[in-house]
């Protein structure tokens, strides 16, 4: 497949933007998608632009500041509070089944902590595993995708990434396509992008 001329590419080392590029042609208007780690809202904005006006993005974060930042970003891009194509939820992604009543086409994770905020509030493998189990067993549709940007530069991130890699590498290849992308000529701790596709 060839990219359309109007889509501008970001440098390939910006791995969170690469995640968006890989999902760009795999998400359509009217899809139901999830941003599991809202943060400053860049992935929520990307997903909203892809699925509006008939689809929906549901986004989670445990910090009120993330909701505030994401609303600001969306508003600056033309979003209105009464737009049903976005639902921002102040809760852990580990509780997403309380809010999601139908299967998802795509889920984005950007792990770690909110840049410029309290580093104590970081994602954890325990909560993430809970989401992954639900997605794998029920909530991701065939032809659906999970993208995960994972960092191992700090101690917690290191163990989170190790558990995550063990989990995704053990997904049966008959049903799941799993790719790991990283900068080969950078430090071992450079961020990794994991892209997962449900095959059948
Ligand atoms: C690296 S930031 C996400 C960046 C975001 N994708 C963006 O585009 O700006 C990680 C976020 O995950 C949030 N987080 C941590 N644990 C969480 C959980 N259990 N459920 C939902 N969000 C969580 C943090 O509060 C933080 O805002």
C-alpha cells in the first residue's frame, strides 16, 4: 500500500508518532477505539480525527490533569464538549469493561508517566495485564489492533516492559500478529513500539 501524498511523515525515531502512522490506514470513520493512557491527549486527538463524526474514542487516565490537558488540546482542534465521538474517563484503564459495551477496533497505550508531572503516577503491569487479558479474550475485534509504546529507561518501566514482552511474545501466532519496533542503533533502553493485530 502506498501512503497518500497529503499525509506528512514524522521522523521514524519518534516512536509515539510512528504508532499513529501505523494505525492511520487501519482505523476508519465510525470505528470504536480506545486511548488507554490519555496523558496530554495526542493519541486521543489522533483517534478522534480518524473516527469522527460517527465513531467514538473512549479515553482513560487516572489524573485530572490529563483530562484537563486533553480537553484543551481537543478544543483547540475544533472539538465541542457535547460531541459524542469522545468520552474522557477519569479512571484506571483496568476498569474499562465498566464503560465499554461493544468490541474495539483499536487500542493505544503510551506507558510511563505524564511528561512534566508527578513521576509517582505511572502505568503498572498489573493494571495493564488486566486490560490485555480482556482485549485478547473478548474485546478486540478480528482485524483490530493494539499499539503500545513502552519505555525501559527507569526501573519500573524496565520490569513493566519485561513482563509485557513475555506476555505478547507468548500470544499464539495463529491468532495474533505481534511486532516489536525499536531503534537498533540506540541504547538498549530506547523506547519500543509493540503492534499487535488480531488475525482471526
Ligand atoms: C506517557 S503518558 C501518555 C501520553 C499520551 N498518550 C499523550 O499522547 O500525551 C502515560 C499516562 O498514563 C496515565 N496512567 C497511569 N496509570 C494509568 C491507569 N492505570 N489507567 C489509565 N491511565 C494511567 C498517566 O497518568 C499518564 O498520564
